[in-house]
C-alpha cells in the first residue's frame, strides 16, 4: 500500500512507454477525467481503476526504475478518498491484487499485535540469530494459542484484551503455586516429624488438627483481596486447606 505523498511515478501508455510523470493524486484526477476509458471490472464498486507505472526518481532513467501495477481502491471509511495498492507482478488482475493485499494486511496486523502485547522484538536483547529466531517463534506460538482460544470459545474480545488477561494470569499463577507448595509442605509436617521420631504415631492426628486450626486462623485473618485471590484457586486449595468458605 503506497503513501499518498509528493513522490511521482512515470505513467505508461498502451505501448509500455513512459509518457507522464505524476503523483498519485494527479493520476487519480487524470483517470477521473478519462473515466470513459476505464476497462476495470469492479468488485462491489470498491476497485476504481488500475494503471501501470514505473517507480523512479527524476534523476534516474526510466529503464532503471521498477514497473508497478497500481490499483486504486475506494476508502470504505471515506467514499471520496482512495487507497493505492502496488504490485510488481503486472500479470495479476486487479481483483487478485486486492485479495492478496487483504491477506497480507492480516499478517501485518498480527505482527503489530505480537509487538505490542506478546513481546516480539522486545523480549530478547540478544544479538544472536538463533536466539532471536527462537523468541520470534515463541511469540508466534503465543499468538496462535490466543487466536485458537478466541475462536473455539467464540470470544468477542480482541487479541490485545486476551493478551493482557493472559499476562495477568501468568503473573498470578506462580504466587498461587507457591502457596500450594507451602501449604502442602505444612500439611505433610506431622508425617515428617513422625518419620524422624520427633513425635509418636499417636500424636500425628493431634498435630495435624493443630496445623489445620492454624491454617484456618491464618486464612480468616487475611485481607479481602487475598481471600478473593485464593478463592479463585479454590479447586486447587480445597483439598489442602480445611476451610468451609473455600
């Protein structure tokens, strides 16, 4: 997709020779005047017309430039405006160029989302190609998982909202897992003490009861925020903490 700036292109005539040197806006105005000569098949009135040009500066020879096929497409957000799609393959039809550009645009949007939400280009500061390739592949895998989740669950959220949600869950997960490990270790303390013969087998039940009471008192004294956080993990905690509220 070309920027509509001051740059000019050599228009080619029917014999493939450079005839005029114009900007994109000037080309559009010329084609509007010669609308009767258009031979382009429109798709839903989106494609306006196409022309063949040579991209070269005023200081370059036309033969040194790059031949392009420009397709002028109506801007759906502003019917009076247009966008210009360029292709180096002059054999493609206007319809094919528009379709290929729309597919390529999805790829560009995907890369932009990965850069903004999934750490592409900023996650690694290595200068080794293998490391950069590995982190780029990880970013693509994350994007694929998010898109798969969005599709199978018919989630209306965009990938950016899903990415932020997953990032928040990833930050919370190690905390929850650490609490699980800590509480599981405390719950296993009576058996450890019994194996080391610090307490007798008859005392295991009493020690376990005291530990359960301490955990219950600890949980009751937590702030509302921590209680809500733990409750979100009630499936993992319910077998470890004998608290009725979980």
